[in-house]
C-alpha cells in the first residue's frame, strides 16, 4: 500500500506536471478519453465528421417529436446510441475488408465471391474475440436505445394525458361559466390552453340549453 508520504508526493508531482510537451505526446494525450470509443461518453471521434453527426442527430430527434427538456434528452440518447451502433457496423465491415490485405486473405480461389466468403470466415476465426466484443457493445447500445425510447414514449403519453385533462376541465368550466353568465377568461380559471381553437370547436358541438316555457298563471 502507498504510504501517506508517498501519496502526498504523488499528488504534488501531479500538480506540478504540465503534461506532454511534444506534438506526438499531445495528440496521444488528447485521445486518452476516446480510447474506448465504443462505450465512451464522447460521441464524436476525431476521424468522424461533426456536421454529419449533427445532421444525423437532428433528423432522428426531430422525428421523435420531443416537447420538454426530459423528452429532448431521451431523444438525443436514442440518436447518440444509433450513431454508435452504425459506427460498430462500420468497424466490422472494416475488419472484414482489412482481412483481404492480411495473410489470411493471401490465397487463390476459383471465384471472387468464394475468396471473399473464405476470407471473412478466416477473419472471424483469427479475430473471434474482437468480433465478440463488437457484438457485446452493439447489444449494450441496442438495450440502451430501447430503454431511452420506452422512457420517451412514457413521458410523451403522460404529457398528452395531462394536457387532455386540463383541456377537458377548462371546457367544463367555460361551459358552466357561460350558463351562469360569467366572463369566459382563460387566465382567470388557471389553465394553460394548448389550443383555443380546440375549445371553440368543442363548445360549438355542445347543443345550447333551451329554456322551458313558463306555465300560464290561472286567470
């Protein structure tokens, strides 16, 4: 175990350290956080296009229709996980393609398709652990994506139900106030209307109340 004196000395050395000074060392240091890029929180790797990621992310997020901060966060999680899943598939394709330039792809076959199939088979055998790791990472990302999408749908369903209840309550109060001859001011009843048009349409479908004729007094 590290002694207290040694621990203090290590902390002091860490404070005094200015990090790598050579260009090569700085590049290596900047990539430390991306060493496990398949599972890291950093979504964009140095070799990837930020503009492509932003366009891809926006398209998915917009398609999910988030309306609140929580919904937008979950929609972004779905997009980020899908970006990583696509990256894994690209890595797998690259590993199979690279096998053609390795010793395992250095053989003759009767047909290019046969050569490609045999090379892929040899690549899986030679790098089986790497392919298994890729599969595990992909399964983890798919699970995270499903969970985020499920939570997003639950948040959206709760929001829609809450707004529906508010609209229904507001319509009932407005109808009651109308029958009593009271002013119909939405701000006074304390509800935020998602659509005034919706309320007007609802009220327009409500049949007016017909007053019963008063009986004639006996002469």
